[in-house]
C-alpha cells in the first residue's frame, strides 16, 4: 500500500474527508507507535566508527531508535562486544572519567551519545548494530510497513483518525482491537 492508497482507505473507512496535514499527522503518529512497539528485523542498520582515546562518549546515529549491539574492534581485528548498562552503573563502576582502560560497558547517555566505561585508553574501531526510524510513508510514498505489513499501518492510522474524530466508544474500541491484533502479528514476525 502506498501513501495515496492509505489516505483513500482511511477517508473511505471513516466516511470523512481529512486535510492532507491531518492525514499526515495520523500516519506519522501511527508509524511512531509501531516502530517503538516492535523491533522489525528489516529496519536494522550497522555503522562503523571510531571510539577516541580519553573520550568517554560515543556519538549516536541521527536515525537511531534502539541498540542491538555495540562492539569495539581491537588491533588484532577481534570483536569485543560491550555490555549494555544504564548511566548510573557506568558512573558507579567508573567514577573517575580520567581512569582509562579497554571499554567493557556502555549506556545510552542522551539522544546524541553513549557513555562508555571505562574511558577508552586508545582509539578503537567500533561497530554498532541498531534499529532505526525509517523515512515516513508520508514523504517516501511507500515503506516497509506499506509494502510488507500494511494492516498494522492502516489500523494504526485509523486509531489516530477515530481519536481525532472523537468517535463513539464502541468504534474506538473496535479500531484499537483491530490495531492490536495486527500489531501482535507484526510482533511475531519481529
């Protein structure tokens, strides 16, 4: 299903004409809920980079959603996978940022960076495998969800539309149930 078909289906099912801005809003809200509910294997990327000596932070890609793994690559090309912890653990285990060593742990520090523990004692190549936010079907015309799992996208968009319309409770419940069923099927795939 492409975006034009999605818009037509939503308006036909709701028996109401929405503005383009409203339809875009419903669709983007549905996509956000879906991508934050299911780790879809097809929406996985990997990037390489460099962890800099004496820098306790590592930048996060701009389209980052969640981590699968983070590894450093030593001088012998061995992969050393870091353990995902929270910031409190890193701060407690490595209270002095000036203390360096071979990194063992990482945590999501903020929207832009990971914090590494201990602080790297030299430059390391890194490899990050992560889930990402794909471009919205609103601007891409079609996406993975539109091509491979359009039921969850349609039902999610309908939930947003019926909420906007202040629909009857039974209709809201019906749309939510259809969305939840299609989301469960996507979770089995993911």
